[in-house]
């Protein structure tokens, strides 16, 4: 009985120790340029690709729709993107970097649909984990 308890205790200690040393999946966006992060954001929005969402957005991310003043934080926006996983918008999309200076980048993503156009103004910041989408403001000109 003592041997069984010692074996179980040793196994629990080993499992706990191994879990504490296990690292999270490496951030594939950590060492990429800002345009790659912008492209990943556009893919998340237009083709429902959510694989990189946990690496894409800054912790203090804010989304705002300027036409109706809707707002969302990181948690709400990622939840919205997850509900649209795999949904592909029927639009032509493109993006351009408007300004990049040091640790801040501002880009414009345009999605042209048959009856309207959506424009996202994207602000990225560079931190220890690479470029992150910090803010998105959407308008429908």
C-alpha cells in the first residue's frame, strides 16, 4: 500500500512538473513584418481563417464601427470571428500601409462587395511578441 501511494505521488509530481515546463504553441506571427499581420487580419475577416486569431490581436484591442458606433473588445471580436469561421465574403479585398513609424503602423483594408464597400482602418503596435492589431475602425463610404 505504501509503495502504491509513493508511486501515485511520484507520478503526480512528475506530471505537474512536466506541465509547468510545457510551453504554449510558439507565436508564428512574432517575427514577421507588419504587412503579414495585416494580411492575416484581412484573411480572418474575409475568408473566415481564424487559426492565428490568438496571436493577431493585442490584449487591449478595440473594434469600432463608425457608421453605427458599435464597439467590441478583443474577446467579443474574436467570438464574432469564430462564429464566421470558414465563411467567405464575396468581395475583392486589398490593403495598403498608410504609415509606419517605429512601433506603430496604420493600414487601410478595403473590401469591395457588389452593393457596398467596407473600409477598415487598422492600427498595429510592435511589442515583445511582434506586431499586433491594436485597433480597427470600420466605415462604409
